[in-house]
């Protein structure tokens, strides 16, 4: 009977040692940097009630109509794997009453984790993908918009990315959108028969989504469409101009893209994208982060009237970009000590030694395959160990061991007691020289 073989689901990936260290580095960079801005980590469920996402993303969005992993569970509840992070965070914000007066405002949170969308897998775009995102609730200030954009730019620059472009737009307030919505319908209606099927369906439901169409013919019509910036109310225009003043003050280069609407329906006022022209992600400028303000979403989930703003970053695309740009990413964690044990009688002591070494915070490894000393030394070399501690029957009898620096070949004799009580004192800070140890013979 032939053995059954198993493969990972289409659109997913195994993250193996050697790569996972690079992901950890990027994630920890985010955690450290975001904490400087007083954002703290929140973790929400991987699946939620279907309505959490359909209510927030909009019934006409591709996420809801085409890409959602949704199903009925054994209790016949309609649930969905999260396709993005914002909706779950907003639900948690409302359910846990994080809008309470005693909470600091704005309430700042970030998340890191997997998301799920059923779409055609391609480089940097998976069916299970990972996002880093931030959300801030409870402040209408354009200064907060500018800070969120600045934090995203700061994050990318900290990782070593320099070729970045920031694009911004305003979707205005409810009155702005209502006026612009009608203007856009009036403009596109004469071309209805020539629009793509998706755009025909969206024209009267949510015409702003036509601006986001990837259909080439749709894009021709959209190029001449009226600009939403011409329909901003006085309040919306004041917010928009204040944002630009703030970004100028921070020295952030940006360009205005009045055709940008983002892919989800809950945005209003400020929206933005950060792009790069790296060949790793295709030709031309490619978006690596996007976000904006969503001032009505908390109320949709039963909370009080509360403003919100945030952004998301796709980790798969970011990792492709960092690799292509030769950004400084760590390799597998280096090994500090390898313990070589010779003879079966040293087996127990070798185990005690690696545990003792680890108690100092060093990394340590030993042989578990009963190999000869030569093979063990080869393993130490292959693992790029900094030091080797060797113990054989004679050393065990004398309660000593040999400590060798593999970088320069220097070797000294030490006592086992010193390994357990003063190991850091046996190697200097640079790790290039070993400290001479006086061995008292019995």
C-alpha cells in the first residue's frame, strides 16, 4: 500500500527556521517602535461572526463578495476567518468598553497575526497571509493622522527601506461623500454599457468603488472623473489642509492622489498609501501599506460615536521587499557553546553542562547521537559555535574540561565548578580571548 503524501493548502507557506528569525526581527522591530508611540498589542480571535466583517468592510467590497472564508459551524453559526484586522479590533474595543472615560484617549493598539482571503496566490500575496496593523480611537485631530503616517514611514525606514512614496487623499465627511457620490454617478452613467460587470453592479451601490477598478477600460473613464477634493465641505477641507501642514512640518514627502479610495468601504476623511518601486513586487510603484480614518465604524458595532484611524502592512510582501533590498536581517541565532563529550561515562555530565551554560542566558548544544569526537567537532563548526567545551573520562575524573575559542583556536583548561559558577568570567566581552584559569591539582 502506497504511503499517502500530504501537502500544505494552496496559498499557504511553511515558515522554516532560518526564515522565522527574520520574521521575528521584523515583528519585534514593530513592537519596539510602536511602543515609542504608545501603541500596545491587542490579540483578537482568528474567526468572528460573519457580520463583523460584512458590516465593516461593506457588502459590495471584494473582501465580502469574493474573498471571505466563511462557513456555518456545528452550532449553525455563520462565522468567517478574519480577512483583515481592523474589524476585530473595533469589535473588541466596543465589547470591552475601551471607550470608557477612565481610558486614555486616543486609545492606541497594534496587532500582528494571520489573515485569510480566498484569492489567486502570487508572489507576496497568499490565502493565509500576515499583517501588522495599528488602530487609534477617540481623537479627530489631523495631528493624529499625521502621526500614524509618520509611524508607518518610521517603521519602514528603521528596517532599512529608503525608496518610499507616500500618497494621501481625503474622502471627506458624510456630506462630502453624498455630494460626490451623485456627481460620480452622473459622470459614469452615460458610459454604463461600457463599464465592467463589477463596476456596473457597484455604480449605484457604491460608485466610489468604481474608482478602484483594475479593469483597463474602467480606468480610462475614471481618469477623467471629477475629483472628490472639489466636493469637500468646509470642515472636511479644514481637516485636509491641517493634515498637509502637519506632514510638511514633519518633513514627510507626499503626493496627493484624488483617485485613491482604498479597498474597504469604511474609510472617510484621511486615507493614505505608502509605496515602493522595488522590482521584487513588480513594475512601477507598489503599495506596501495603506490605511486611513473610519469615523463611523465604532457606532456600527454598538459603541458611542468615536473616531478611528489605522493602517495595515502585509508581512509577506514586506519580507520579499526586505530580501530584495538587502536590508539587514538576522540569520539563525548563533550558537555560543557546544559541549563535546567523549565516552559514555561523560554523558550525564555533558547534559548537566549544557543546562548550566543555558542558565546564564547563553545558547548551548551537545551531541545526542553517540557520535565520535571528530563528528561532534564538525557539528560545532557547522553550527558556528563560538566556544567548544570538551570533557572526556580523564577530565571527568579530575572535574575539569577544556574550553576552546573556535575563532582563534585558543584553548584553556577550566574546572567544572567554574562552568557552573563563573562561566561569564572565563570569556572576555569581545569573545576573542579566554581568561587564564589556574587549575589546582589534587
